[in-house]
C-alpha cells in the first residue's frame, strides 16, 4: 500500500502502478485514499496545489500519464457501472449515481481543459 506522502512530496507513477497490481484489499484502501481527494470542491483547490499537480504532470512521460489516466477512468467507470439499473422481479430499479462518482468524474474531466 502506498503511504500518504509528506507535504510537498509527489506520488510517482511507479507507486501508482504497483498499487494497481497489489491485492484487492490493498487496492481498495488506496482507491479510497485517492477518492477522498475527490470530495474537495474544485474551487477550493489552492494555487499551490494546482501548480504542484501541473509540475508533476509535466515531468511524466506520455506513457506513464496514459497508464494513470486509463487506470483512473477504469476505476470511475467500474464505480458508475456498479450503479446501473437492476431488475427485481418484474420491476426495474434505477440506482442513483453517488455524489462520490459524480465528483470523481468531474475531477477527472477537469484534468483536460478545453
């Protein structure tokens, strides 16, 4: 499991990829840690955090960023997919998308300014 980084310390793409391939229990713990950041409204992210994130992204290879983005999107889609319509007897029940899923998707999409 990846330890919470110290202030100013970045998480490397190698750390992320190792977390993806660990046991499901470790992965769920890591995923919970990542998703906890999605609960912060984007308007509350400080300029310093934005600059640190941009710097981290600018120092990664396209392959590493592609892997990270695909892994992130896969996690979001898996979460959203688990909330699809289910059939109970003759009735269809539509499960609501959680705010966690919505906020995570907003954070993911915000990585790609148009």
